C-alpha cells in the first residue's frame, strides 16, 4: 500500500470553494480501482490548512489517480486558491 498526506494551505476567501472542489474529487477518487482511502481533513486550529489522506493499493494505483479527469479538474480548480504550493509526503503503512 502507498499512503500520501498532501498538505494544502488555502487562502481564507477560497475555503468554501476548496471544500466543495475537494468533496467532488473525494467522491470520484474513492471509486478508483486500487483506492483504499481518500479523506479530506481540515485543521481545527487553522481553517485554511487541509490534509488529503490518500491510500492506494500500490504505487501504480496512486500514479493512475494522477491521470484521472477528476484529479485534473480538482488540480486546476484549486491551484489559484492556494496560499502556497501543496506538499505531498509519502508514508509506508506498518
């Protein structure tokens, strides 16, 4: 399994729109073959900080996610909403 935590910092005026775009991405992502989990988390101490918890059965399944139409729509929609570039950190589940 491959797990990635993607840290996203969103400009305050875009938080509701980011949540909606991420909800749509989540709903499509959990239908992908190889998807084990896809959560969108909001930091209660910093409303503009989100973490996307993405777990895929393999590195190939995770790479396939980046080729989907819903990912491209999400990426392009939220890019101008970000206060700084998003950062994905890979983890190995134990």
